[in-house]
C-alpha cells in the first residue's frame, strides 16, 4: 500500500494505492491519527485501490466518525468490486461515495 | 470427488497471510476466474485466516492447515481451514446491523459477515479436537 497525502489548508486528500488489508490498515490508521487535526474536508482517492478487507473498513468507519464531528469525508473513484463491498456491508449508507 | 486437492500447513500468524493468499490464488489462476470472484475469495480467506491467527490459540502460535479443492460441473472451489485451537464457530455470531449510522456502528463483526454474503456456502464443525471451516464458491 502507498499513501499519497495532499494538504491544502484544512483540506486533505489521501490517495491510497494497492491493498488496504490486515497488514496495511494499521499504517493508514496511524497516518490518519497524525493528520486529521484541524481538517474539515477529507477526501479518500481510491482510483488505485485494488482491495479492501474488513480491517480497512474499520479504519474508514473510524475516520468517518472523526470527520462527522469536525467536517466532511468523501470517497472518490472506488472501483466496482470495492463499491460492492461497501454495498454488502451497508457502508454505502454511512460513507459519502462519489 | 475432487479434481485437484492441494494442502498447505503453516503457523497461524498474520505474517503468513500473504503465503496463504498466494497458495489460493495460484489455484485460481489455473482456471478462468474473474477479478471480482477472486477478490471475494481473497477477502474471505483473509478474514478466516486472520481470525484463526488472532483467536484460535491463546498467546501461543499454533498451526493451521488449508486445503484447496477444485471441482468441475459447475466449476467450484472449496477452501478448508483446520486448526487445533479453542472451539470457535464464527457462524454462531449474530450478523451486524448494517442499517445503523456510523455513530451507532460497532467496529467489528464485519469480516465474517462479508464472508457469509460473498461465499455460496460455509460449513463449520468441531471434530477430533479441530475447528474445521469450509468455504465453497462457484467460479
């Protein structure tokens, strides 16, 4: 997994490439914990995300809960298989997917 | 009768997940399997193997055995996970309420739910001191 961060004032774009799974999710969790202070606009750019497991979903849920308190969070360009996982788990209703 | 049967035995720890996925994927690559189906199978394998690594053995590392069987008519993969750890039936756990809002959602329980939703069949039995969980998915 590769994380590309782009901050612009209180906006943050996190581009995630590769696999968000049991092995890599703790890294994203730590990165978010260190980055979200003062952010009111968070975008996850998923066009190069190939795979997400429940470990990755947990990190997204936790980020959504944080952003509900301080701003908004959007998921962009997730591929079809990842969108289907969001559907199956009810995450489509919790997350804002563009 | 199975057309092919392969076996992998290794320590049940999350560091070995890649090896387990490679083992399953190498079998899937021998047949025409869509990326979507392969992703669903990989997710299921990850959830089950990580569960075993985390919960089957208390603070000691035990082994897990994984059997992969391909059958034809229709083309189906069966993946069986065997461990000698604490008896644990993941299917006994209630499904998470996927209609709740983010605030009400609990973190956890999603893994096995995803497996139930994407596999065609899951069987669990505890036999001769072993947890035996079999996933089946038509390809």
